[in-house]
């Protein structure tokens, strides 16, 4: 049995990859290295990591791996020092390697550190989560020839829900919409509430329901009152496990995802596995999962966090408080959400068709569990 040691903190979604049966390979990781733990400490440290001083110092984290009883080390978004052991970086977007600071790689110290870390012969592969990341990596780095660069989507286990169940669900009288995000305001929560206020005022006979899953403690009092006044909206805390979340996706028709900032929106991929129609903004990797007017609908956000070439939009990236984090409601997105929800409510054949396309897209090809598992095995074998 070959050991793959997870040497960095990681996002919760990676547990599905780590826990899958790889036959001759096993992932080893500490559960408390999940990014969801120690968030207060992380927030304090991130203030310095994102500071101008850290830019000038060219601060780029390289984690020293103290363990030695493994065959390959696995890193999420970080360089490693492995003492002559091979390692892989699984990369969210190119800027993650230097802490998402657009000035970090422009300083002398930053450039030298990146060059040094990339030329480490132990770094065997950079695996991008999305095509958006893969297709832009060379805009940020001169990748040495010894590094294998490829793209593998996050692994979300396949769902045996079945087309028949999806068809039956789509024809039910009540249309069920779902919103899931730990960051309510940044991921379009204001627009969603305004949309459902508009739905409730337009026609009392509309049987359209919204389930919100978010961190309730982070909601403003005004927002809580707005939700409480909407009889067609249900608020739930962000505390479900993987199986509970899958059942929630399975019981809903539409995922609403009008996010203002995203690189890889995992809720979108999870929703495809349950055959949800997705209504979303078109940021970064989202169009790789959602095809407009095929298995959902896409709209442009007011501020583009990434530009049309999937490169960071500096005017927004470096001015978030006055753009994506500012207190505004995008009326165009509200109207878009409202019109698409009403259309799908009145056109169940379209809802059924789009739902089945989402489900099938998740089971065949690049998003399928088998395809992703096989790509990782081939990479491990090569290393």
C-alpha cells in the first residue's frame, strides 16, 4: 500500500477524494487540518499575510514536511519542503500559491522565491481544479519541464438518484429552490432575498419555496427580519454533514448561486450530482459546469472578480470593500433570477430537461467519479 500524505490544511470538499478507495494508494490526513477549524486564528494570520509589508518581503509560504513515512506528499495551494520526497500541488487558481496578493510575485524577493520553489525537483505535478486555472497558469509562472501540469476536477461521489426520480421531482406542484453558502452577502444572498420578496408580492398562488443554508450567526439583524417576514423562505444553519446535504440537494429543483466572488464553486458541482438546474453568475470555472440555456442560466455580475480571460481583475481584486463587498443589491440579477424561476415554475418540461442534463453531465466524462479517480491513479503511478 502506497501512502499519500496530506501535508497542508485543506478544504472540506477534499475529504471525498481522500476517503475514496484507491486500492493500492491511501490518503493519510489529520481531520483537524481542515480549513473550517481554527478560523479565528487563520483570520488573524491572514491579515499579515495579505499586508503590503508581506508583499515587500515577498512572503510565500513553503511548508516543511516533518514526517517521512509516506511515498508522495499532497499539498493544497502551498509549496512544500519534503526532504527529497515527491509531492503534488492541487491548485485552486494560480494566485493561491502566493496568497492571492497580486503584487507578491512582482517584487524581487517574491520572484526569486517562486523561481526557487518551482525549480525544486521534488515538485512533480501541479494539478489544477479547473480549466480556468489550467489555461491561465502560464500567464503567472514559467513552469519548469520536470513539472507535470494537468487538470482534474474535484471529486464528488456519483449519485444514484436516477432520471426517473428527477422527472418525478420536477413535476411536483411546489418548486423548491436552494441557496447554500457560508458567506451570505458575498455569494449573492441580498439578491436572492429581494427575488423572493418579489415572488411573494407578485402572486400569492405561486408555490415556490426557498431553503437557505448559511451561517446564521453572521447575518445582520435586518436580514433576519427580512427572512422572517417571507413565508416562502426557510432559514437553516450551516451545519449539515455530507449525507444530509446530498439529501437536501436531492429534494430541490434549482440551485441559486448569484455569487460575486468565486474560483471553483463546489456547491454547483454538488448540485449537478443531484440533477439541479443552476442559476448563477458566470465567474471563472462556473461555465465549465453550467451551460447557459442547457442545464441552467448564467448572468454577468456587476463587478468581475476575474476578467473575461479568467485573470484577476485588479480594479475589483484590490478594491473589494468598495465593489463586491459593498452593500448593494444588483437589480439586474434580481430580475434575472425572478424571470428564470417563474419561467421554470410554469414550464416543467424545461425544468425536467435541464435537470436531467445536469445529472447526466455529472456522471459522464470529466466530472464522473470513475474518470477523476482514474486520473489520480495514473498520476500517482507516474510519480
